[in-house]
C-alpha cells in the first residue's frame, strides 16, 4: 500500500471538456487504485475550498481540462490552499494554455511552429472582416487551421480548405473564446509526445502517432473509440522520432512545466512543428498519454503515484 | 483498458521476410493501439453512433451553476412522495410474489384496464386487449419502428420532430421526410404534397409520426379541424399514423383535446406514457394498436425485454386506483402554466429584435427562431460559458437542418431561474448578432429547412414586437 494517504483527483469543471475530464478522472482513480493508492474524484465547485480546508489531501492530481483546469486558475487556488499538486504551477499554466503565447515561447527556444496570426474578434469588427480575412489568406495561404487561442479537445477548431469557409470557421471559433489563432495547416504526421519527470529531469515518452479519419481529428474522431488510429511508437525514422522527443522536452522546459505534459506536433519534411502543449493531458481510453506510458513499459497507476509522491514531498 | 488486450498490429516487417524500408532505423516495433478492437465489425446502424460535442456540452448543463432550459425533466417535487413511497412499500409487502415476478410481455391486465380509463379522457374508447405496456413510450416507438422499418424505408415526421424519435428511426436506418408545421401544427397541404412527392418517386411512407398536442419541440397544437383533415389525408393514402401523445393531459386551457385515435381506431397507433403525469423513473408507457400490430408488438416486446418491470406496472396501477391522480395532474398543469407564463413574459421583455417563438398552450416547450444567419448549434458554447443551456434545433431535424431554431424548456427550473436563464440567453443572442454583423456578407446564405420554407412563424410569432 502507498503511504500517500488521502489523494484527490480534480475532474469535471465547467468547460465544454467536462465530460472528457470526468472520464480522465475516473480512469486515473482506477489506475491509482491498482497501484495501491486510494484516490477520490472531486469536482471544482462551490464546495471544494471548504472540503479541502477541513480535510486537506496529501496531494492533488488536477485532471480538469480546458479553461479553469489548464489556465492556471485551479493551480492558483491549490497554491492558496497550500495543497501540493501534480503538474505545472499557475504561471507556467497560463503561458502554456494560451496557444499563441506558448508558440512564441517555444519559438524563442528554437522550435519550429506553423506560421500564424492571433486576432481578437474586435479587430474583425473594427477594421472590417473582409479586408482582414483577405490579408490573412494572402499572407498565410491555404489550407488554414482556425482554433480558439485558449481551449482544447478540438472544440471550436476547424480546418479551412477554401477562403469562403473562413468566415464560418471564425464564427465557430469565437463561440468558444474571444481570440482566434489562425495557423497555416502544416501537412505531415501528427504525433503527441508525453513528457514525464520522475525526479531525473523531463523525459520524453514514445511518440504516439495519430491517424484521424478523413474528416479530421475533430471531437467525434477524438472521443469515439475506433474512429482514429493510434500507433505507438509513431512510425517515424529514428532521427525524426528523436527530434520529436527533443522538441517535447524543449517545450516542457521552455514553458517552465513540471511533472508531466503532452506536446502535440506535426512532423513535416523530417522536422517537428509545435502545435500546442497540454498541462493536464487527457487520461481517457482514447487519450495518447496513457498509451505512451504503457508503450514505455510503465504502468499508468505507478507513474501517477510517483508523481503524487513527488508533489507531496515537494510541498507547495 | 482495451489497449492491454489488443492483438499487435503488424509492424513494418512484411511477411515475405524482406526487410522493411525503415527497419534499421526503427528499434521499437510500432504497435497500433486499438482502442476499440471491434471497430470494423459493427453493424451499419451503429455507424452514426459517435461522440458529439453537443452531448459534451449537455454534460456541463447538468451542473447547478447553469440554468438549463435544455432538458425536459418533469417537476417531481410536486409529487406526494410520502404517499407514493408508502404505497410502494405496501405493494411489495402485500403482493411481492407478484410484483417481483415475471409477467406477460403485454403487461399487467389491471394496468391495461386503467390505461383505457386514462385514454377515455381524450375521447378514446379502447379495450385492454389492444394495449401493450412498454418501457416508457420510447420503447413503444422502438418496437413500432422495429416491426415496420427496413433500412431505407421512409417515415414521414413533422419538421421539427422529437429528437428521441429521430434517434430511434436513425438506429433502424429509416429515411425521415419532414413535413412542415406552422403555429397550428402539421400543415395538411404539406402532408399531401409530401405524399405526392414520394409517390412520384415511386416511394411509399411506412407511417406518419406525429405529436399533435403540445408538440415537442414545437410547442404547437393541431386544432380539431386540422386533425380531421390530417386523418382524412392519411386514410385516403392508406398511411398508418403513429400518434405520440405524452403531453395530452397537460394542456393549460380547458378539457383535453380529442386524440386522433379517438376518430380512427384502425388507422392510428396511439403512444402514451406516465412519465409526465406520474414520473419518468417508473418507465411505464404504452401503445394502443389494432390487433394485427398489437400481436407483433407483443412478440417484439418479448424479444426485446422478455417482460417489463412488474413492480413499476403494479405501482402505476395502484397509484391510478388509490391516489387522486387527476387532482395531481391539475397541480402539474398549474405549475407548468405558471412557468410557461414566466418564460413567455421574460422572452417578450428581453429577447433582441428578430427572434420569434411559439406560445405553447400546454406541455413543456417553447420553440424559438433566431434572427437570420444565426446558428443555435454554433452558439451553444457561448451560452454554456454564459451559464445557460438550450437544445439547438438541429437535433430535431435529420440531415443538419434547423440550425436557426432552438428549444427552450420551462418545465423544470423555478420561475426565478427561468427569468435569469432567459436574460442570459438574450445576452448570448445579442453578442452573437454582433459577431454575425462583423462577418455580414461573407457568410454563405443559410437555406431554410425543407427548402427555404418559413416554419412556425404564423400568428404565434407575428404578435411579437419586431
């Protein structure tokens, strides 16, 4: 049995990724149980602070995806409560969660990332949407990828093949947030590279190759078992696999992340392009981090137990 | 974990023994993680059963922080729970060997008799032998579809139609043809045109699915004159009518309307439920069908569930015979009327120009049309962020139409919450209007459902200040 004591997994939240997060949380609980750790799944709601104050857990595993879970707010609250937790501190989360900011940080650290522009909806309103969109297409070309600057699970994201589809993609995107990231759609092999740090510095896990159906890696493709095919390790030549691993570790370090992260990359022309990083990666049956942990010959429960122990030892 | 047990997919080594192109560079054999190893073995009807972001958003809508105008949950707090509990306990103590035993697939005879009494309130004269008890009326829909529909068969259904019915029809791979409605429900002329169009293509519909009273999601009701017209058209065409009537006793004005089945015992299958008049957790509904169909329904029910919950059936029978259930329905009616009024008042007070909506005379739902160009499905994430939920209209049409509509339900939230929810919704719509005005002229024109016809926009919407 573990000597961790009372462990809390935070899952749920009020974002569109609530359901995914609950599935992650329950899968984590089961995995931890197999590793001898009794963990409880709790939602981040109005009762949370009182519960944590009256019965403080020895460590918390945040598994809330999307805003509140990955934008640093829940980490800030945990720090205020003095509760140790797994994963990046609030400030690093804020940088990592904001895709344009994360892209800028990793670019400064030497990584390639698709050319993009970031614009709030007010710009389209004030300067005229037609002119702004035309300039974007003229500069970045097509196809494009439009996504909310903050958020995950492909919600509000669309691939735009033709210029006339761009306005509709902007509307879908702005339903999820007020700022859009419009990125060149780099074609290549899509991989997710998990990074874990069990005390010896951040190590990349085997890359997971994502082969979505023809319709793209959208919400349905992500969360309908069997729609997307996953290959672990990714079917990449050794040099490319090594470059992908190095890119994920570079992103993890450059953004000041801690314990675990997952970096999404496109390998194009033998080169990894950084798309985004997740500080509370999905842990569902169709999520790539658990696949990578398994492919590395490790058990998800034991890895999470060790991360919790490290957090508890670190304190806050 | 599915991935633990999967057969490793072939790595890059071909069977011939030839080295794979990258073999020397690839120390670890790549394995495919088959998240669902049976993915290529599912039946065709499972193909459309996929994860959706709308469902994901509804997972959030269930949280108390969100005012949910989405779900159609009856308000059970108005039920005399003590009395029902006492009755249930007594039932098991006194009749447990029957209540906990198997039963015939057609259902308890005493309950079927009581069901006939309930239906008599809507002018239906029926014999208990013609009634088949089902697991809510949803199962009746499933069984009807099962016995009538082969893949590709045509079903005529109102546009919009109850989402649960469309789900059932899709799972049997039916082709649904929507028939337009206005504020008086199904348009008889449109029904005639739909039948003629089918005939000209050499097709014939298997049945018409309709919710004539207090429509879900439309909130509209087919008046008596139109009922006769619709029945006449169906009789002349030899078209079976499936009359789904969950809300018939929940009208706010006067006596219950005469059911379609009351005037055509041979041409109409009537579906009823106690989910709205007692409680949905009991899962007791029924189908009233002509003998041939009845026989098939009983066999289909047996194949599906062997028999229904005996306990639930006896509870309903006991409730109907020992409790003042009609008084209770009156209590429900008053409660829902107050909430309907609250919602209509709130909508009139705060919704931005260009929105129009129906004024239900019973049931649970208001159907709202957004200003041109707006899409309720695309707008839902914004609503969830603003802590209010609704159901986008696309769920009530097949083929992705209906984006400019949304369904609001007033049955569950307290009046103060309804007002707050409508206020939040108005803000969301205003923001969306502003966003669309930013991209005006750049978006493709939105075709109306069913070829640009304007739905549900008669007098019900016309008296709203524009």
